[in-house]
C-alpha cells in the first residue's frame, strides 16, 4: 500500500510545478510484497524550496542535505536530485584525496540522480500521476533474479562512500539476495576505508545492521567479507580463540531477530553488551588476577571497552549505561542472595541481565544452574523463595 503522506508530499511538489517521485527502498519493498520501513521522495526542488512548501519541515545533514517533512506524525525524507558528475567539484561537492565525498550537494537531473544511488534495486522512481515506475539501472531484472548490484564502478562507489560496503551486505541479508560478483570483488579490500566514516553515522548504520530482524545473517555476511573487524575491532581479538563467545553473540542476534519478528521491544544495549562481552570478560580476568576485586575488575574492563568502542560507533550514553548495568548485574545475580534477591528482580535492568545469563548458559558457559535458579525464583511464591534462598546460601557457604 502506498503511503498517503508520501503521496501528499509528491502532490504538493508537483502542484507547484516541480518533478517529484516516491523512490528508494519503499518501492523496492512494495515490489517484493514487503512492508516498507519508511518512504523517501526525490524532487528537483532544492532544500530551501522544499522547506518553504511545508509547515513542518526542516533541513538536516551537511554532507548530504535532506529535508524531513512531518505530516500526521510521520516523517517523509525528501531529497533533491543529486548529480554524480565526476568533473564537477566546488564547495557543494568536496572529495578527499582518497576519493571520499565529504560533501555531496551538487544538484542534478532525474537521470543524474538515478545513477548516484547505491544499488540498482534502490533506484526505482514511482510517479503517482500515471502510476508508473521508472527503472534507469536495470533494477527490475536484478529484483527478479535476487541480485544486489552497485550502480557504476564498485570500487569508485565504495571509495566515495565506504558506508555502501555495509549497505550492500545489509540488503543482501535483508532481502536474501546474492551479491553480484563485481559488486562483491572489491569489498574486502575496501573494508579499511570504514574508519573514515564518522562514529555517529556508523552507530546509526549498526542499528540497521543488527536491529532490523536479520542480525544473524548480516553478522555472518559481515564476517565473510572481513568487515566486522572494522566495526568491532576488539571482538576480533577475542572471538577466534573462544567459540563460546561467538555462540553468545550468535544467540543474542537470534534472540533479537525473533523479538523483532514478534514485534517485541528490543534494545541495542543488549546486542552491544554481547558484542563487547568477550573483551570485557577477558580484560576483567586479567585485572582480577592483578589484585582488583571481581566487581572493580569488571567495572574497569567495561569502562575501557566502552571508551574504545564509542570512538568507532558513537553509542549514546543511555545505552552504554544499560550495557554496564547488564554486565555488572552478572556478578550481582551470582552473589546477591538473601533479601537482596527480591530487590534485584525489581531492578529495571533485571530482565536484560537475566536474559544475558540465559544467553551465556545456552552458549555453553557453566554457571551452576544460575539461570534456572532465577527462573524458578521469579515464578515461585514467597515461602518457596525463602527456601530457595536458604538452600542457595548453604551451597554458597560450602563453596567458599
Ligand atoms: P530502508 O529504509 O528499508 O533501510 P532504503 O533503500 O530506503 O532502505 P535509505 O537509507 O532510507 O534506504 O535511503 C533511501 C535511498 O537513498 C536508498 O534507497 C538509495 O537509493 C539512496 N541512498 C541511501 N544511502 C545511500 C548511499 N550511501 N549512497 C548512495 N545512495 C544512497
Ligand atoms: Mg528508506
């Protein structure tokens, strides 16, 4: 079903004499009988002209200006046709020495715009007036055959914007498409260019990679193309040597994928906590062996892992705070017995931390039945809870 707000935006622009089309992923998804995530509009009106036509519109971005038009609580992204003209460089189109575009605001015609898009299946233009879809880049045939293909010369397009490496992988996983051989060939070699992407942009992309319901498949493809090391470098140091850690991450992604499918709430804190856990756990072990208390060692290791990671993917504070709590509750869930057990289950992070314990156990870590204990504790009445605590205290004393 075409979105009525996107149609309204197109209608307004065309009634003012501009060209306007519904473009990008929404048309691709509708052609595949999928529900589009959002709707994008492309037009020959420039950002200032677009903004002036709508009551609630704002221009966002610098590298790539777009206009967010808000209608009935929905945001429609409106972009001006861009040109990819290789010879045209001025203050609106700036390229670094190695070919990356740090500003890409040279406006162009409809055909210019179609070839500057990333993938053939993302470059459809729907015109509601005559109900037609224009395909300048052979997208129909790729869509039919299930192929992800970069428009133009792949190496150049990756150099212009290395984020396209991740987009290729993301759409291949999401649509279950094959990556065309010349699109795939330069991916590994350009992975290192991902460090040129700003940390906020890479964080936004990491949400799309892992929180859109195809996280596990995306993770496996990223691994195949050796791209993970550029997003989570510390993960790579720890994962090879320890199959358990890999399993924890795979399980976390599977959990998130099925929660997305069942329309349950998901938080990136859980996934990021799993990604950094190998690093945190192994550093905490070292710090503990150097004399720090178990809790202090874990907290210091957490601090360090987060400080390194946010330089690459700018995880907002509210999520890093949850990650720390999930990790630190791993100790509390093991140690805090007695009256504190009752308080713990009312901790707002209890659920995530308990899920994390289950994850570790499912992956094969031996936590002496900790997950089971908490599962029973939560579902028992007070009398049984008291009995469970006294048995656990005895076991704990014996262990000490
Ligand atoms: P979805 O919204 O389902 O993740 P999408 O294809 O709509 O997928 P968006 O990120 O919303 O992706 O971008 C809208 C469109 O803008 C894309 O379909 C593509 O045509 C174009 N586009 C986005 N990012 C880039 C990029 N880095 N390089 C070239 N074109 C891009
Ligand atoms: Mg979109």
